[in-house]
């Protein structure tokens, strides 16, 4: 409508609060809010920052003409408090650096707020890797999770016990109130029944920690993936000898053992319009570069050539001590030798044939990608793997069924997909482990369906 007779309209104002993990609340969420406004709100003008309620930071989104569009409070406390605020109705969105616990999920169901771990309410917005860092001058290149925990607990105090020089280990850690300290305790210390020693140097900032460790040839600390610059990140060595380096690809595939997912949680309650809009934007392809620029690992699908997968190929050879499996291993390498691996790696809920929450989101993301011109007349090969528990032949059959299931769910998402790209499902069972089957973490890493892409080649 144009003209003096048209009714005067004002933008719908959304007022809401976001609370929880400071890992997300400090930089990423404000950035998402600004990008959502500039990309998705036609009347957008600017975002200004102010003091919010109860120690939160307030953000006002206004139109180009100065009218209020949204008033958002972002309270950075911790994951537990954020989920509590969501349960009480004091927040529309909870930020979490860990998945909701069983008792937390039960509390939401008992309150009539729905299943917060459903795909409608559990939103994986980014990934991160917790790095164990030392000085570039330190000759140690890898460390086991158990030895790392023992070092931070003060049980191992000399680098010589880790294959390094005869020198004391100087431990640097974040303060107890930091989000990364909580994550470190959950991922490394508690599973080993240990606590961080009191004989450590406390550092107040992740970037500063990396800088301090980098210039101390005998230093050892932990930091986020984004803040490891300058220091040397150690590969994680499993009890079986397999090593996994921390990089964007191994974190995207969740093969790096100290990978963590970062979440936004909602309930079955209806969200304010712009809270819903910002959340949708955060999950979109348009937000992925912003997530990466904020220092996190985004969920955009990336390719890696077979050349860059040399470590996993070597691991497959070393891990297969049964010579009867070598023909199958040779067949697998013949299948993949001219292919590129996509970072999308599908996993299933524990003890279930259902894809986990991230995998369900990735079905949509991958179906969209494979329907583009870049993949026209190519072949996507879905390769299933299992852990080593059970009969090898039954495991091979299970891995193939899982690969076929992923293909079927892609076709359910886009029935016309095969008009653009050929789809093939193969199962190789337990022959190519990426983690140690002796541990729960290793077995979880090994239960997967990988995606490989290649040019269609005529075969006899």
C-alpha cells in the first residue's frame, strides 16, 4: 500500500531473554542478532547495546526510522543456569555448551514444556574443540587422555614421563568460573576420576593462556580451538595407539575425542517472532561464515581429499591384525582412492537405529548440497562402519543397513535427488576404526556412516 490513505503500521516488537553459556553468549549470539537484522528484517536500522536486567547485556534492534523492533537481554552465566531460566520461563532460549542431562529433560517434560532434546527444541548451532596446548619448542606431539588428566591432577609432574625432556610440567588453567573449565572437567577430569591440582597457574583469558604456554617450553594448558594460536596443539592418542590431530575437519566429523557441540535450547512454548527468526537464521547456511569468524567450527559441509586422509588409511592398516580382513580393506581403498570425503558424518542415538539430533539436521543440509549443480552427474558413496563388538560379519551387515538408511532418509527429504547424483550404500563393518574400541568414546566414534563423493567412472 502506498499513499496517504494507507494505514500506519509499526514493526511487531519482540522482547525476550537469552541465557546460559558465556561461550556462546559473549560474541556469537550478539553477532547473530546483528546479522539476522541486516539480512532478514526489511526495516532494519541498527543494534545498540545497553545494560540489561540482572547483570545481562541488553540489545535494542531498531528500524531505519528509529522504531523499536526487538529488545533482547543476553545473560551469560552457565549452561545449568540457562536451562533453569528456560524451565522457569525467564528465558526464551537457553545457551548450552553441553547436551541437556536426563534429569533436566525430565523436568521440562514434567512441567509440560515438551521434550527439549527433540529436533524441534535442541538446536546445534556450532562445534568447538578443546585443545591441549604446549610450546612449539616442546618435542612432545601427542598425549593420551588419561595421561593428560594425570598431568593436570599433578600425578604426572615431569615431561620425561610423557616422552619429553627431563623437566617439570608447568600447568596453566582457566579459573573455576569459566565455561571452558567446566567443559574440561566434564570431558577429561571426571571420566578419569580426577581433579585439577591446586599447584597450577590460573589465567583469566583463553588467548592469554595460549600466549603464556607458547613461550614456556615446559608449559601445558587447555583452550578453545579458536584461541590456540601461537601454542602447539597436541594430538590425542588412544589406548590402542591411534592418534587424532585437532583440526576443523576432525572436529566437524566428531572424530577428535575432545570435540563438543554447542546448543540453543527451546521449549514447546511459542517463541517471540524475532527470537524464532534469529534461531532459524543461526541454523541457516547464511550464518555459517559468521559462526566461523566468531572462532567456532561451523556446520558447513567441507571436502577432504583422500590424500589428506592418510592418517586414517594408515590407522586402518595398523588396526587390522587379522590378515583375513585385508581383502576387504583393499576393496574399501579401491572404492575410495579416487574420492573426496565430505565432513558430514552420520551417527545414531546410543542403542538405537535413529539418527542423532545433529545427523537429522545434516540430512536436510546434505540433501540441499547434493541437489546443486556442483554435484550433477557425480556419485555419492555412503560408507557404514561399526565398532568391533560382536560378530564381524553381522557388523558388516549392520553397517550396510545403516548406510542404506541414510540414503533412504535423504530420498525422503528430496525424492528427486537421484536425478542429480548417483547414490550408493556400502558397509565395511569394523575394519577402519578411527577411535580405540577399548573405550566408550572410541566405540562411539567408530559407529558412523561417512559420505564420499567421486566422478562417475565406467566400470566393467
